[in-house]
C-alpha cells in the first residue's frame, strides 16, 4: 500500500497527540520532534483545537521543525 505524503522522498509518520495530563504535552512534543529528527522522519501531527489553543508554543515547535500540523 502506498500513500501520498506532504514530505516526498522522506519517511513519514502520522501522529495524534492525546497526552494526559495536558501539561506533559510540551515535554512529549519535544521528545517526539527530537526522535523524529534523529530518524529523519517527517510527521503530520493531529492536535485538537483546545490543545493547540492551550499550548501554542508546542504547535509552533512542530511547524518550525518542518512537520505538518
């Protein structure tokens, strides 16, 4: 099975953030981005609107690292 990706030529992952308690989100985002970077994997992150509003810095970090949100 093949799938089009927003990151042609790179390995890709789709990630949903459902982290509780929510204050752990930034720590988990940072760990995920660091690990994906080491592996050369671009990801598409699904982030619920309420989480994005509560943690805009985490969403910015995802985008600045070259991932899709």
